[in-house]
C-alpha cells in the first residue's frame, strides 16, 4: 500500500531528498532509496509497504533479544522488506535485500491479534523497522492507545528529528551496535556516530534500551575496540544490557564461525564495564540475571524457558532499583 512518506524535501527536476536516515538519499523520479521501500513517484516520496507484512510471528520477548523488558512474556513480531544497511552477513537477507510477497494488516487488526494471543505488545523487527517509519508510527500509536507495549529491534541508523518524534510511542528497544569503528560501519554502508546518538537518545528519553553486538572473526573482534565500546556504553549507564552473539556464515559472508571462547573472553571484558552481559547464542552459556548490588538471582533462563522472580523493578533481596521493566 502506498502512503506519502514523511521527512523528505523536494529537489530540482522532480527529485526528492529523504531526511529519515543519515544516508539522506537523493532520489530521482521512479527510483527507490537505498532502503528499497521509499520511492519517488512524480516528485513525491512514498512509503511503498505501508501495512504490508513480510513476516509475522508470536515470539518470546527474549528472542528479540530483550532480557529486561517483561521477562517471560510473549510479543507479536512483524516486519516488512528492505534495510538501509547492506551487511554481507545478514541472516534475514531474503527480506532485507528483496521485495517479497507481503500480506496486508491494519494497526487495529494487529492489536486485536496481540490481545488474542496474550502478548504484551508488538515488536517491529526482522528487517530494519525504522525505514517503515509511517506504519510503525501509526501502529505504535494504536497499540499505545489500547494499553499495549511497543518495541523496536533496529540498527539505530536514523536521524535525530524523526527518532525523537517516535520515542514517546516506544517502550523498549534493542539496538544492534555492529562494531565500534567507522571503517567497519563503512563496510555495511553506514556510520557509527548516528547509531551511538540513537542509543544515547533512547536511554536519556527513558526508553528501556538493550544492545546487541554480533562478533565476527577478524572484522569487529579487536579487543581494544571492543573494550572502548563497552566503556562508551558504561559512560551512558553501566546498566545497559549487552547481548553478545556468535557469528555464523550467512548471505555473502565467508568468515569462519566465531569461536565460543572468543565470546566468553569478550563477555569477561564487557563485565569490567557493564552490570548485565549475556552470551546470547552459546548453547551451554548461562544467561541468568543477577542483582548488581547484592548478586541475588533475578531471572533464571534456560533457552526460552524463563522464570522471573521480579514483581517490580526493585530487587526482592536488597530493595535496590534495577534496570528492568516488569
């Protein structure tokens, strides 16, 4: 479904400049931006996938991954096509690089499905949701109106003005901090600073934010860079949860899979800076949550089998406030 896009400016010869993300694509008539789903039609920019879903599922909230937002709950998860990055290791490349068949759904219909399934709310995920801005915004407003929660799982590559306008509708976010050098971000057709700005803006705006880092051998596994990344996150808050993921070859990438020992070592480095560090996809690594003040067990996890001992965002043992939303 077509809907006129927001955040763009007209240019000469019927071109338009998209102002949604830092690429700020100059798009000629009948052409798409880098994201695939924002198109210039007769000198106006349109969202071409409004209300159109490539993916739909009921997921555990922990799968996003979000470990500190309503632990053990389920969430309706949707995505469409397109992305404003070009990662050669993308695991969802079949929907992020191509326009696939999509099914239509309205915000009200999705809210009804979430309620029927007993979900805490909706997660905009699978592809890059922020390029779907118009639908995400309208859908999030409907979910908020119905007392449901809104989650984004994103690369964080968005300009500050649209981000700040969306934030009042968003309850939690997982941002993929892909590395901590501009050279790595150049490889994926992006930039580091806008992603850092997104994480900081979300946190200071009281959106519960968690961060994921996919560790890729010989590309973003330099320990000094990683230590700097963890130190930077801690400069915002030591409480920001960091999820470390082992890389496996996908799409066009040919690097060897990440050695589990690398993830375990990275976790030890991160724990010098951060209170909550999780090794997300290592089968035998425990991902329980403990109080950073008294070390009491807060949430026990065995895969997606989760037992939470929290009834509020305060530790049941020492009473200290925690970075959780329950």
